[in-house]
């Protein structure tokens, strides 16, 4: 389980394709602390560490993960948000994040607003996912609060610290982002659909 509080930015050093899988070599300031078999979220996608060497670690993504997230479009030099799984004696600073991307969304607009930024995100509502006003959303692994919640989109406000310490400052209009909707909201939505 994760909380959506980004620990570090990693840099994709290399990508190797093997069959339908992709192996990512990531350089980061927390790589040396990782262990083989440890879960770590990359842009909100939970992946297993398969190799560690000094300031680099390697993870593998299967085809389904590549198709349902923005990891399939990563290239060497891209920055990724990193979060290790939560310790059971740690603080719960964000919200419940599973590291299972529900779908991708698209950045519709970015507006700077006197020291903060507003990002409007669109998503395909036919997948059955919903947001609620002032509810939680995970965008590329970042725990955020959504507002202007509608049938197919929402807005998030980004403070300077988040802007500087995550890869959100690299996003441009039209970019694809990983979305994990609030787990409690997903269960409520499914129960209502059955009623």
C-alpha cells in the first residue's frame, strides 16, 4: 500500500524490451536503499524491484501495465515519481493508494495562478470510474484533492513544493497521466451499480 506522497524523482536510464515486457533501469537517490522483491511505485504504478546496483534499480512492466498506464510511453531521460510502500508504523500522510492504475487521463489545460497551478484533467467515464468534489485522486502517483468534479473530468491545484519535487512540472497540455481513483469511492460505485 502507498499514500501518494512522492519520495523522490527518478530518471529513466535505459529501457530493454523482452517479449511483451519492458525492463526499466532507473537512477534515483533512493535506489541504493531498495531491496530485490521490494514494491515501489513509478508514476503511481506498483512494480517489483528485480535488481539494485548503487544508485540504480531495475523493474519490469508487463504488457497490460504498459497498455493501461503511461509507462509504455517512457523513454530514456524521462523523470518518474517514486514512492516506496508504506511502513506499517509510518504516518498516513496522503490517502489509501494501491499502486494499481485504473486508467489514464489527459491534461486538458494548465493555468498558473499566483504561485500555484491548476491542472484540468479529462478521462473516459465509460470505464465506470468517478470522482467526487473534494475527494482523493492519484495522478502519476501523487495524492491530490480534486474539485470541479464532473462526469469526465476534474481539476487539481498544485502547490509550489509539489510542482518542484515531482514530475508534474514537466506535464504539457495533451500529455497522458496515470489515474488511480479513490479505493473507497470505487467500492461505493460498484455497490450502487449492483443496486
